[in-house]
């Protein structure tokens, strides 16, 4: 199994001074799809599993207080994740989807019990809410968000669950996956066909993100018991017409200046200019989704204080004005080891207690990963993230070659050395 490190790649390198809010004002994702069961019909490695439900609940019942509490928790988690990712690479930009992580972990938590469940719900901020209410609210939010799609904007999320064959799965988990998350459970032969299953999973990921993210895993470990995925994809044109304005100056965090390709135009935009912060909101086609750009004087201090309440204060202070804007183009990709990143925030340590996954319960070691991409230019925004949570019967020992070394190529039967050398800077 490919294990992601905490890495971000910046193609037009600049310090991204944006608290990127595809979830800004709760506008972040989705056309949750209920997992096309026919998609895997031609593969001998996979089969669908259902409990008493065979379709997503189309009319979830949620009260306003629960709805607001779930959105607030999602936004706080998104900003917590942004903060910890940014802290690891202060000189580069980042892209991540806390929404995608939260949905995947929420579905995983439905199979857990004991301290594992308590830790997950506390991490996500759902610990004061009833589990059924959270699931219903997440389902309703997905329905609301999928309605944002229009001629100028595609917004889609989807969930899938893959499990090893012949597991004695609990009906309640099967019904939660299908009914609340639109994720019928797929039986997959991880041990007998790990590469084929990976190909099927990667094909699903590519389909959900229109090829923007083509792979999430190279091959599953034969000890894999389950894999939970969430994919989110946005392809949106700006509401206003922008043009490329060539290279513009951008001041990096160290005070140096670089020239970066940029776009701009003049129109009326919501904005606020304060002593230590400039904020700009740029709507996408249809006006229901927007990118909120937050440009503080002290980035790290600002990020440290940012939560859903302080963000809402900024959003509420926006006022429309006639503005000539100039914004850099950027492309970013990230590969995140979520266990490494989120453990300090309270992600349960391995092994996890999956009390409600199978009858009789089980404990498994968990790997959690996210791959994310974003492209922004005068035409609009393409962004996608895929979160993968995998449960294994055991995890391999970790060994990282990350400093100068000597190598010896030898015949293991005779002991004869064939080549030697050293690597100082690969």
C-alpha cells in the first residue's frame, strides 16, 4: 500500500495567503451519489452488499439547531486541518478538504465503539450530538449542496465502502452506509486480487473527479479488511468575466517579491478592508458558491485565531463595492497522511475498536490518507479531494530512507558483492 507523506506541491510558487473556503459560508460540496452498483458488475473481484436499505434516504429529518451545529463543527474541523497542514509547510501553499475527511471519518465512526468512537466524535466536534442526528444532517447537507450544480458549475461528492468477502457485517452499519451516506458496501477481494481492486477503486475515484485525480492507491495490502472513500469535485466558472493580466508582483512570506501569472477585472464584489486584514469574496456561476480570500498582515497569527465564529464575523462584515481585482493563478496538489496530522488533535491511536462493523466486533489498525488538487485562473476553479480510510489486520513496520547511505548489491546465495556505492543527494 502506498503511504502518503505530508507533502504539498506548488506549481506557480507563492505563499498562498488564502484561508480557502470552498466550504465558506457552508458552501462546499457536493452531489452525493449513491454509489452505482452496476459500476462493478463486470468484475469478479467485487460484489455489492446491502442490509435492509438499498437506497439513500431521500428526505432526512433535521431540526435547525442540529443543522447549524453540524455545519459549525464541520467548519471548525476544516480550519483545524488547514492550520495543522499549513504549520508543517509555512513556506508553501496548501490544499485540503476537511469536509471530505470529516465525512469519511463519520462513516468510519459508525462502525466503531468504545473510546475509538468517543475520540472520533470529539475530534469532529459531534460529541454533544446524537449520532443519528449527525448522519441525517450530513445527508441533508449533501442534498442541499448537490443542488448548487448549474450550467457553469459542477459540484459532486460521493462515498464508497469496500470490505473483504464474507464478513459477517452488522445490518445497522450496512444501513447507515447506504441510507445516510449513499454508499452501498462493495465486497472486494483484497487478498486474492489486490491490484484489481485498486484498479476498480482508482477508476471510481477518476470517475467521481472527472479524471482530475486519477489514483488514490497503487495496491491494497492483502491484510485489508475495509476501505472507506469520500470524493469531492468542483469545476466552476466565475460569475464575472475575468481576463489574464500577465505576470504581477507577489510578496512572499520572507519579504522577497516574485512575478506570478495573474487574472483580474472590475466589478462589484463583497469585500472588507481593515487595519490588519483585507478580505474579498469572488462568486462562482449561479452565485451560491464563492471563494473567500483572506489576506492578513500576519498570516500565522491570523490562522491561529481563525475558527467558524471568527470567519462568520468576517463574512458578516463584507460589503459590496466597485473593485478592480488582481488575483494570482495557482495550482496546488497535496498528499496527506491524516493519521500523522490528526493524531495531535485527538485521532484515535491504533488499533481502533470496530465494535459495530461485524458481529462480535473486531480491532483493526487504520491508515487514513487524502490526495487533493486545485487549479485557479481567469476561467474559474477546478478542485478535488479524495479521502481514503483503510482498516488492516496489522500495519507494516515503517522504515524511511531519508539520509545519505551506502548500498551493496550482492548475490544472496553465494554472498558475493556485485556492486557498491553511496547516495548523498538522490
